[in-house]
């Protein structure tokens, strides 16, 4: 097992990794930017080292500085958390070449899933269902129109190097598609320096259902059921839950098998998430694979009693998977993301000093946060300040528990998404489990 892990991240996820390390008897190294000196990940780690100025490119994205910190402190592995360098194949490669274990998949696995057009082809070849569409990139307008006539309008143009909703355009008819094609290509070129795009049939009212998987370095791979993340705003998830109100044991088995097949086809190791679009007729299609631990992983932890971060560390150290069969999902879990944003003003960021802070508690309530009264929310990073994760015996009880926990949550001095989350939780359509990815737009 590792003796010392460097955590190349900040915020609540850095704390999450520190907690897992403590339980495994592993020493921790925190890295921090000048804006994060007073952060709890610095206080709770065994060692800490400042790696630069507040902008992420000067600190949390600065590979040479992070490697230097690992060298100086004698760390033997790096946990990247999520965001920042978590899905940077070059970083994973450099770590391994420097004799540091990257706690995540291999550079090769990250690359295979990072290019969306290639991932789509790989999944198709493996027998994982994909949305009807082009077999690889489309090079010009006429080819896009040809594909669209074959699969039927409406279609969606996606950037090969995109993901998470960036670089997508809808084509409702031939004329619209021609415009969408040009715009998508230009956007993709500007945003990713890669103009490559492909075409898919547009699914108009899908749910976002993702399957948590984990692979070890001995060829074993398992899934831990799904998370329903249909409640999103501009591709930012707000609420996630497990089990999905849209799945039964049969569909869970089919989607779980497909996710395991997806992972197995690239000999996947460590934690990953296979995202699917779930259509109203119960058909499901591979969308993307995220090659990292995700923000919403505690939802799965709550219903499976598996510590996913400890398992990530164990498999990175060469141990075999603890579980070989998908665990039964017990009860129901919901996560609410609490962001330092003002929902009354278009969710604009609301950095500043937290003047009062009280986190809810009670049975089945988990709070993952790095903030406290007196903490200054810096303007440089993403606005997540806390995650509320509740578990209860069934969905109605979980909804009620989450609502009342939010009622008890005191955060003063900045704006947060807490009141908006309460609106979502008490909405009749959400209560009925009757939502798709457009739910928030119609609120
Ligand atoms: C789609 C789609 C409909 N049809 N693909 C958004 C994020 C990116 N991973 C893919 N996305 C979508 N792909 C087809 N063929 C609708 C979306 C989509 C979406 C998906 C999941 C969660 C929220 C979403 C919001 C808008 C669009």
C-alpha cells in the first residue's frame, strides 16, 4: 500500500480524499494556491505545500509545480480528485514516468474516452448501444445532410473533442442543419482547436442516467448501479439520486451490463462513470465515459455502503476489487449541490466571506464541505461549497429529509442555491419522478 499520497486538488474533494487516506493509514500532502491558505484541506493534511498564484493555470493546473511538490515531499501516488488534471492524459503519463502512481485510469484509457467520436466507435464495436448517427466524423455539410436523411431529423451535431454539452448544435431540418454544421465546426475549432464534428439522432426528452463502474489491474470490473442526474442547468448538475425513479431491476441489469462491457472493452481500471441517455421508451444509449471519480459519487456510496475513494486507492495500489458482483441498492439517496451562486440573478457567482455557517445533521445526513464560518469563498474556482447527501428508506422519505436538511442549512454572507434546491425538491413533477434533462428550463 502507498505510504504518502499527494492530493492535486482543493475544496471538498481534497478533504474527501484526505478522509479516505486516514482510514487506510496513508499520509497526505495537500497542495494549495495562495488563495487557499486558510482552506481545510491544508489544515487537515499531514503536510502542505504552496504551489503558486490563485489562477488555476498557475497552481492546480501547473504540472511541473505539482510534480515538484510530490518530489519534495516524497509522495508515492497522486490523487487528482475531479476537474483540474483529473482527465489530463499527459499528466497521468508524466506521473507514471516519474515513478508516481496516478490514482485513476491509464493515459491510454483517458485518451480513448476523451475523444467523443472515437469513444462512440469503440463502444459500437464492443456492442454497447449508441445513438443512431454517423460512423465517425462528418467532413462537410452535404455529408451531414446525407446522414440526417438516413437517420431522420432532428439531429444533433457534436464536437469530437467536446463533452459535457460544449460544442453541440441542433439541426431540425436541412436548412437548419447546414447552419448548425458550420456553427458547430467553428465553435469546436475555437474552443478545442479541433473542428471535427459528428452527427447523432436527437433524443428530445431524455433522462441522464449514469452507471458507476470500477476496474482493478487484474481485469476485474464491476458496476455499483446508477445515478439519475436529469436535473441540470446549462450542463451543471443540481440534484442527483440513486436509484433512478425511471429504472427497475431489469433495466438496471441491462444498463449495468452495458457499462461493464464499455469498461471491459478498454480494459478499464479505477473509478469511471458511463453516461447514458435514457429515452421515454426505455431504450438507452452510450453518451460519454467520465474517467474520474465524480462530484456525485457519494450518492452511490450511500446506497451501496461502498467507499469508492478507498476502493480507488486500493486498486491503484494493485489490490483486487473488494466486490465482484453489483451490490443491491438499499434505500434511496439524494445529493443537492450547494453553490455560491445567486439563483435570483441568473446563477451568477457569489464569492465573499461566509459570516455564519451551520450544517444540518440527523439520521442519514452527510455533508461534504471545506467551508466554515469566516471562510472566504475565492472567485477563482468553481462555486461548489457543499454537498448535502441524504439517505432514507424510500424516495419520499429521502425527498422530505433533503428538504428539511436544507431548511436547517445556514449560510450567511453570500448567496447560495439552497432556496432554489428547495423549489426543485418540492416541485410536483420532481416529486413524481417525472423529469427529463429540460426540467429546469421549464421551471
Ligand atoms: C444528446 C441529447 C439528445 N440527443 N445527444 C449533453 C451533454 C453531453 N454529454 C451530451 N448531451 C446531450 N446529448 C443526443 N443524441 C441531449 C443532450 C443534453 C443533455 C444530456 C444530459 C443531461 C443534460 C442535457 C441537457 C441538454 C442536452
